[in-house]
């Protein structure tokens, strides 16, 4: 499992939006977003460029660290 920090989440809707955004990146699966910790964990089916993940989160309206 890999972890990415997510900034700007404040509710369950945010969690669902980030989950959907990250799950939409090719090669990413098993996304779990933790609102309290401000992070998401995921598995890679193959190596995924972190910038693709950051961009997906940015397009959903949040910031990934």
C-alpha cells in the first residue's frame, strides 16, 4: 500500500470525490481515503507516476502532497 496526503477535505462527500478521482487513474486500485488523517492509501497494479495522482486530486478540487 502506498499513501498520499490530501488537503482540503472536510466531509464524507470530499472522501467520495477523492476516492473516485484516484480510482480513475489507470493502474490504481483499492483506494481508501481517511478524512481524519487527511490521506489516501492505494495499491498499484503497475508503477504509477505520482504526478498523475496529484493531478487527479487537483481536478477533484483538493490538494495532494
